[in-house]
């Protein structure tokens, strides 16, 4: 195992420990990001869903979840997530994330 792989696994373990102590949206999001780096997409998807359960205004989690669903071949699921995320982004004024989700939404619809 390379030093990079080892460091990645250590970060994942550390974030999992943090979640056991106090589950919050940011830690779930960070863990999802690290899990993707470790090619553990299905686990990452679960953590994106946990982010949104804890904080439905977390627009980056809609983007992440939608992208993962799209990569997993669930275009209808991705479309629904992107549409929900765009509505939230409009409410919160998160224009950059909205622009990114619009691009992914077009891909999912094609």
C-alpha cells in the first residue's frame, strides 16, 4: 500500500470516528469526498444522502449525490436530485453550484 493510500484510509477512519462522536452534515460531506477518492462510490452516495437529511440546504451535497447517481447509471434519480438542488441553490443564492448542477442536469437529460 502506498503512502497516499495509507493517508487516505487514515483520513476516512478519522472522519468515521468523528461521525460516531457527533454526526453532522459537514463531516458526512467530507467523508463522501474521501470515499470517492478511495473508489467507494456506493458508500459516498449514502453519506451524501445523510448530508441532505441533516441539512437540506447543503447545495454541494445535491451536486455530489446527483453526480454519483449519474455515474451509477441512475439518470432519473440524478435528474430529480439536480432539480431539487437547483431549487435550493436559487433560494440560498449559491450561483456557482447551481451553474454546475445545470451542466450535470443537461448531461443527465441527454
